[in-house]
C-alpha cells in the first residue's frame, strides 16, 4: 500500500502541479509538506484528501483555460 504522500506526488507530477504549492494553496501548512517529504511522516486522510482535491480542481481549471 502506498503512502498518501506518494500518491499525491504521483498525481501532482501527472497533472504538472508543484506539490508544495498545492499544499499551501489547499490551506495546509508547508511544515506538513516538509514533514511528509523529509521525515517520512505520513499524512492524515483528511489532509491528503484536501490536497488531492485541490490538485484535481486546479488541473481541471487549467484544462478548461487551455481549451479557450
């Protein structure tokens, strides 16, 4: 089973989104990002979902803008 951080990393890479910026823009402190990245601490489900939803919505907005 993959950690939430690894799942978010793969999603952000595939959508072309900077993961640290996604954390901050989703309302999650950047210290949470660094703890997950450097120390290997996994995220809580609610935190991961918050960032996941932001990345998904941000990518959708970018796709709509490109279609115009």
